[in-house]
């Protein structure tokens, strides 16, 4: 139940019982091994099995089991086996009441059930599976350990067909929307299959390939050319099975050549199914009275400027909850919605106090404490823990050693704290389970009693990497565990404290670019009471919006939308704008940048804490004569045509042809850029609608290169609508592009194009030819990138730190970007707000752990190899005297990757916390004391 209003919501939730006490469970999994019940695993999409007490997946955090009461037979074996008494059958649902200021709906999706489409035989034919099932097949933790097999007989498939758009772009079932991710998903899985089965025949059946993300077009091309995947354009009409062999026959209409096509003797068919609103999403929509869009996903407050807000103030939506999207877009939205949802909330008033850490002199003798865990018997049932503990106690510098049932438990941690005080320990080694699970647990434990976390090593993994993999060889496992701990002791003795830099972040943000992205980032940050400086190279704000007429998908006026945002921007006193200004120089680092601005030769310096690059894109300019451009009067780019529409300078709109992908999706030897510009097809849909409103009888032809990409929410529906209004879509092949000629008798253009749908050459009399030009990195971006120290990707746009997981960060800490690829307005605003979110979380200051590279100035010969290889621009060459140049690391930029250390030809570089001497001491101790059999 949810009640209240923005800033003051009351949410009543029911917390379902695990029947396992999460404060006691250690994740030892003895209960799972004991349970006699076997049931389908939801995580493995019912392909594998699990017990009635289970972990959802091996890496889950927290590593706490759950009992499925519907399948539990109450034999209580798990309760008897649990060494810490964590099982509690009497747990009841817990009613919680939460008081919150805002709500974010991130309810995900369900996979479309393809059994509805009976022609595919899903649920009838064993060898017809969904893409998520295939995904679990390929995963190393899946039900068949990463192998790809036919479900019917376990054989390796040699002829596989991937079927796209199952449950999407389908009028029969009322799912008009494009699923956005299926094309790339099928290519990823097809490539993975090729790596497993080099000789397999692999087909992808599609309607259009919508590879509309960054580097996606290159991925598509290499899937065809390097991986040998065969693409067939056409919707599959029927799948039949041979009941004897279980092989499949796949039938379709190949629309590329306008002929039927059949693929016989198929071993496996993979259905790429659409996303549909999750059941939890439907319940919340009904509970709150939220409206649904045409696609049944949650409807946004506004498709462009408020695509993360719902129509209920204070309630936000993110990810597939409001329509299909891929991982990178979802992560950008998640960052953006965090900014939006916290804007109107009161800032926190309580902060954790820092623990005082005692100083330990580098010359002080190491006093090592070693703590060895039984893990409730998981380790000690294989490894002789008692013997290992005694052997370790004999080692030099080991002051104290002890074993305990569960070191990670509260009593185990208290034991560590107690012994640190009792024996005046200054180094700690814990041998237990994986560091992934408990490194932070033990680091926090030792630091809570004043010992630096950098004097802790471990956990030395003697569970997963020793006891669990050597159950049949306990003696050897015991020796291995002992040797691993020997190495840990040697390493911890050589550790020193990693310096930590506390950086105070100046509460001023520089935004480079005053288009729709820059405007929205500024508004979000101004709402958070930060000082904002916008630097715009033009004489006014708005960027591309100043030139546009109407906007997709809503058809609203670009001018009115821009004015609305400018009015909001101008309402804040803490936003300063520099017009006709460029960036001349940048000094400093995150939190403390000094930026030199250039306005017609006049320089001005400003100090800022963080920077957002929002420079946008520029449109591709066709070459003279390209499709008749600049050769004939009425051949215009889409932007020029839109500007003339806006100014009322277009005459009779009777016969218009749009030529898509001008300057985009150009393969080697073709003119233009490789990437798809993501918005051009949508612009043609929008302009076609405008023309039809002005002249319903107009003849409009949209000539598209192989694939039409109506990308984004509601655009597939708009695509369908304009076809119903009589707009003609003609497909052409890149090997046979359209030709534009002037018919001197009629003074019209003749556009000649070979239509692959009808397999005929068409000659169209046209009044206006509109070239749908792509977008590219703006002029000057190379120079700006050099000044800022950030990099550009091969497509000419700014390179993100990680395309999927860190899509708004650059390689320079403190510099963010929402200009890494062409985007529509909704996505541009989301990226801008994502940058604003990253900036906002740093305003309380930054603690940088300087696990960074150091240089031995005496050894360094100044060759510059490390500088050339550093991916973060953290190394520079400095002259110490006229005869000597050395490399130098900027700590705040260094990410501790170690490339420079590995590449230095004379070993002059080293990495804090991972010093050569520390690692070599660890290896040396293991080899000298270990059993070398």
C-alpha cells in the first residue's frame, strides 16, 4: 500500500520470511547438501534443479540461503545440520512501514511466452528454446556448465536458427513495439555459438537489424564477415518437427529477394522473445493508478523532457519498467533517476565519524596474528585445520594463531578484536572463504580497533580454492592450505599503509555545451544548490533544438519545448553562462580544476570542482554531387528541410523522397561514417507526419538502406501509422544505391531505385529529395579532448570509461560526459542527469585510496614507454635537470591498473599495495616451504 504525496510517502510492505536467520547464516551450504527435496531452479529457468533450501545463485550477496516452504517437507535435516542454528521454521511475514520522500519503480520485465505463437512449436518441440534458455546454456554456472546442446538428445547442434521479433512488432498479438535489444542479443549468442562450434551453420532471421547503439553497427558487420553468421530477412511463418529425428524445418518469406525460404534439418531454434511488463509492474500500476502506454509499460509524464517521471509527482520510473532498453541505457537512466528522485529531498544530516587509526613505525617488528576458519566444517572436513594452525604458529613473525568455527560470525570477529589487543598484533591474516564475500568484513573488523585495513591480508581462500576442489585428497589439501597461509604471512609482513588523499570538491560545476543536455544538467545541479557555469561556443543556448521544427515521438514544437526549458534555467540565480566562449586550457584534478576560458581572445580563469562535457553532435555534410546535393536546388539535408519547414519556405509538398543513411552505416570503400546515427529514421517518420498533415494526398517515399530503424519508445507505432497514411517505404541494397537525376522536360527529379521488396527498378518523379544525414562528432572535439585529457573512440565521439557499466565517466576522474554518441532528446536528457548525479555524490568530498604507481627516479631512463601506454593519461615526462628526464605519476588520475609496472623495461615502476617485493616474498615462501610434488 502506498499513500501520501511527493516528499512524504507512506509505504507499507510485507517482508517475506527466508526461514533462515540472515544474521547467523554463513553461507556454508551444508543445509543444501543435506536437503532431500529436488525441484526446478527458477534461476536456471527450470532447466536445472535445486533443493527446497537454496541460494538463488552462487555469487549472491548476502550469501544467505532461503527455504521454499511450498516444497519443504519439514524433515528438519537442514536444521540439524546447520552448525550455527540459523534455521527458523517459525519465521512469519514481517509488516514494515516506510516513510520516504520519493519512489523509484524499477520492476523489470518478464519474457514473452512464445507458446502463444503456435506456429513456432514452443513447448511442443523440445529443440525450440528461448534466448534466455540459450543464455543459461552458455553460462559456466548454468545447468550444463556452459555447454550448448540439443535438449532432445544432448547432442551438439550443427545447424542453428535464431528467430528475432518473437512477441514484438506483431499486430496479431497487439505488440507493435520494437524490443530494441533482440538484434544485438541474437548476434551475441550467435557469435558465442560460433566459438563453441566453429563448423556450425548459424542463421539469424530478422525483420530489420536495429543495431542502433555505440559500436553496434561494427558488431553487426563483423558478425557477418568474421563470424560467418547468415542473416535472412523475413519473419518465420512456421516451424515443423520430424518426430523421428527431432530435427526442425523452418519456413519463412525471404523479403530480401521476395521468395519463400526453407531451412531443413535444423538442430536447434532459438526464439528471441520480447520483453513484456512484469507482474509486479502491473500490480504497482494498478495500486497507484498509473496509466499505461500503448505498449502496456508505465507511461511517463512526458516522452522527452520528463521520461523518468511518472504522472504522479515524486514517483519515478527506470529501465524496462517503461519500455525495452539495453544495459547501457538502463545504467544511464539509473544514475539519472537517482538525481531526479533526490533533488527535492532534504540532505542527510548525520555522517559516520572516521575511526582513529594508530601509527605503526615502518621499523616496528611485525607481530602477525593468523586466524583460520573451519567454515562450519566445510573447510575442516577436508583440511586438518588444527594441524595447519599449529604449523603456522612456528613461523617467524607469527605472534599468535588460532582456529575457530566461523571467523566471519560476530563471535569470530570479536575474537579477532580481542586478540589484537591482547597480543598487541600489528598484522592480521585470515584464512577462510573467498575475499569476494568477506574481505570488507575483516578489513572493517581490524580497523574498528584502530589497526589499519592495509595491515590485513586475506581472506586466504582455503575453502573454494582448496577444501572444495580437493575433497578426495585431504592430505594434499592440508599441505596446500598451509602453504597458502605461509605466503599470506610473508606478504603481510611487507605491507605498508596505502596513503589516502582527502579531496575537498569545489561546489562549482563547469558544463561545456549549452544544448538540451547541458541545460538539463545545469537545472538538476542548480536545484541541488551548486554553482553552475555553462560555457557555450554559440551566441545562444539550445544547440540543435534551435534548428528543429517538431519532435518525435510526440510531434510537439521544438521551439516551445526549448523555451520551456530556458525559462526554467533562467529562474536560477546560481547558473552563470558564458556565450561565444571556448575552453583554452585545463589544469588541476578532480575537485580542484582551473579552467581558462577564451572569448574572442580575452582569457578568463575559473575554478571548478567537476566538469560535464555536453558538446552534442554535428550533422554530416554531404559531398558536392552526393545524391545530387548542391547540384540541384531542391535536394536538401533533413536538417535544412526542417529549417525551411519551420520558416515556411517550403512550397508545394506533393512528391517527396527521403534517402536514409546518408553519411551513416558506411562500410569500407563507401562515403561517410560507419556508425548508425540512431535518430535519422525517426526524423523521417516525424517529417512524413508533418507533410501528411499539410497535404494528406502527398506522395512520400522513404528509401532506406537495408534496415529501417524506428528506434525508441512509440516509434514503431508511429512507423506503422504513417504507413497506414500512405507513406511508401522502399528498401535498397548498399551495392545498388538510389540515383537522382533531373528530368528536364518536367523540371522534376527522377529518383531511380531498385526495390528489393518487389525486385523491380522504380523511377519516381520527385519535387524534393531529403537526405537523412547522420550525426558525427563536432568540429573541435579533437582539440577539446586534448585539452581535457580525455580520449575519443574510433567513431569520433568521446570515449566512456566503460561502455556498459560506466557510460558517463571519462578516463579523467571528475570529468563526465553525456556526449559519447548520438541520442534522441529523452536519452540526451537522461545522460545529462546521469552526469549530474555523479557530480552531486562527490560534493561531500572524495577519499582517494592511492593504490597508484610509483617511479624509482634513480632507475628511470625516461624512455616514455609508460606514458604512451597509460590508458588514463596519468603519466607525464618531466625534466629533473638538463641531462635527465623521468616519468611522473599524477596520483589522482592513476587507476592502479599496473600496465606501466608490467611494461617498464628496467623495473623502475612499482604499484602500491601490490609491490613486486611483496608478491615475490609471497611466492618465494610458498615455494621454499611448500610440498613441490
